[in-house]
């Protein structure tokens, strides 16, 4: 039996690295979820990051009003009503 696989070539210019240099709260990510608006949510050991395709917004446990109560985010889920569960 012979199995033939055909792959795609991805140009390096098409790859965008999302790391702390790009504005992520951490270089480590545990889980990624996408909501109905197209935002990509990233669970990290230092908070929750939201990527909109151009910029990153970080939510951390810095003690400010509306901030997270804990920095370590491990699991994300988007339910059928498009609520993000952290």
C-alpha cells in the first residue's frame, strides 16, 4: 500500500509571531479560543490576551478595577451564546 501526502508551502512572510515582544503577557500559552466576533483569546500563566488580527490587549491581575482576580489562566471556552468562559 502506498500513501501519498500533498502539503502546502507557507511563505515565511505569512507567519506572525505573537510573543511578549509583540505585546503578549507571556511567551507561554495554555489554550486558545476564538469567539463569534473573531477575537482570538489566549490563556497564559500571566493573564488573558485578546488578539484581533492586528493588536493585542492583555488582561492581568494587576489589582486595577476590572482586572483578573488571578493571573494564571489555563482553560478557555466559548459557549453557544458566545460567552467566553475563563
